[in-house]
């Protein structure tokens, strides 16, 4: 066995999402051959890569088929999260991907999805930040149990800069950590917009694979400010299945799809999709209507990330500072992992195939 044999064999293995082989994609590193044994590293597009096992199995098969059927194959996995940032902005320079979580309406679970998406990404080994941009209803302090804690400041290039709090390996920032929550509610447009700008320019986010932004509900000034200020990789839209929520979700889809804005939609999440009582685990009750979110995604030809059931512990965890992904309810965790896996695949595909992200130029 030679290194050339191994590379030739691995050039038959496709990265299923990107549609190219591992060698062309430069994903194979550090090949070491010792008699009948070969070791090498596969560099994935994200630490949370859901295709890890498939790619590993296919690589082993390729070596057995094309090189030596008795070879012992050891594969290490590392990840280099992809980005498509090529902007020259001096903003969030260490942040590879920016995911804005939005909803047409309040109360549909946008903050819950943003928090658990962040946790599921971090569970896979990614460096993750969560920016609570829901100025009028900040929920990160309660959801992460950090209410009353104040972030520290430090000086950088003669300027004061805020160090985000950290909990469950997530860097956190929220207006609720800086001012009394009751005061933030009465802020008006320009103040809210400037607070958001401050979150981007004066917070030390450091090196992140993903910065998740919990946006305010609806489609307003803050959305425009943010889209104009930072190069958002894409948005995740959260809705519940009932028609009133779907009608508002459509407004969100329309806003982000507008020609001047045109921020890609990573996918749609249907929250509170059904209820399953603990004593009847095989029953699903569609309290808010069946598959409204899924059908909306089909109608608008958007990627569907998945359904999240109504689970009492999701609500309880959110209120007690232990989001579902940090708790012990396996069913809700599976649902959040599924949506996260599809989201990271969509982001990796976008990074591989699409033009680079730029902040949106909207006349203000
Ligand atoms: P939004 O950010 O859209 O206003 P939140 O994430 O704050 O919504 O959720 C509103 C309320 O619904 C919270 O109390 C939250 O814990 C609860 N909730 C959200 N999703 C679920 C779910 N799947 N199951 C049970 N409760 C949920």
C-alpha cells in the first residue's frame, strides 16, 4: 500500500452533500501506512457533521475494494468549519457563520429553538455564540439561568469591549444582561438598533464556528439594521402549525426573499407540532393543526428542518435555566438534533456552492 493508492481509493468516495470526492475537496490528511495498516484524518466541514459515519464507512470500503481487502483502516476525524465570508468587514472577524433565527409572530418558540440549536451545535464540538437580539423580550438570561449576572469588560485597542458570559460552552450576550429588563421594553427604534450594533461591534465574540442570533419577532427595523450590519449566512424561520402563525411566517419569508435583501433561508422549523402524552407514547395529537409548517415549506420550496413536539420539559427547562439540550428529555433532544443536523448540512452546502455573504445594502 502506498499513499498514492490510498488517495486513489479515496477519490472514489463522495461527500454526499457536496457531490465531490474527498480528495478533490482536500478532506484527507496525514496518511500513515504501516505494513497492512493505514491511518489517516478526514477533515469534515463542521464538527457536528451528521455524515461522519457514512463517510467513514465508505472510505473503509473503498480501501478494502481498491487497495487491500485485509487492510486495517484507522480514521481520525477533525473538522474545519467552512465559511463563505470574503467580506472585508472589520466586524465579527473570527465568526465563520451567522445564523439568524426569526419568526413572524411572538410566542412560537423562536428563542427556544435558537437556544437549543446553539446547544446542539456545541454538542458536536463547534464553538458557538448566542446573541439575544430580541431587545423587547430578551429571554436568554432566564433560559440559561444567568439572570442578574453582568458581563465583564476589558480594554482592546484603547476601547472598552464586553466579554460575553459563558454557559454550557456557549458564549452569551443579551440586553437583559446589561440593563434592567423592564427598561429595555420601552426603548424605541433607534435605541434598539444602536444596542444591536453594539452587540456586533463592542462584544468580544472571538473565534466562533457559528453565531446564532435570536431575532425579535416579526419583520421590523432591527431586522433591517442587522442584515445591513453583518453578513448573515442565512435565516432559520420558526413557526407553529396554526394558520395565524403561518400567515405571519409568510411575511418573514417574503422579507428575507425580497430582491434587495435576499438572505438565504437555511430552513423552516415547525415547533409545537403535536403533543404526545407520556402515558400514550404512540399517540400524536395535532393541537394546532397537522403539518402546517411542513406544508408551508413545501409551498414555498424551502428546506424543511423538522418538527418539534410540545413537551412539558421544554417549557420547564426554558423557565428554569436548563434548555432542553442541557436537560434529560431524549425525545425533545432528538428533535433538536435533527433540525440542527439538517441546518448544518444546508449551511455547508451553501458555503460550498453559493456566492459569498455580504451585508445587505438597503436604503435606510
Ligand atoms: P418566542 O421566542 O417565539 O417568543 P419562546 O421560545 O419564548 O417563544 O417560547 C414561548 C413559550 O413556549 C416559552 O415558555 C417556551 O418554554 C414554550 N415553548 C416553546 N417551544 C415549546 C415546545 N416545543 N414545547 C413546550 N413548550 C414550548
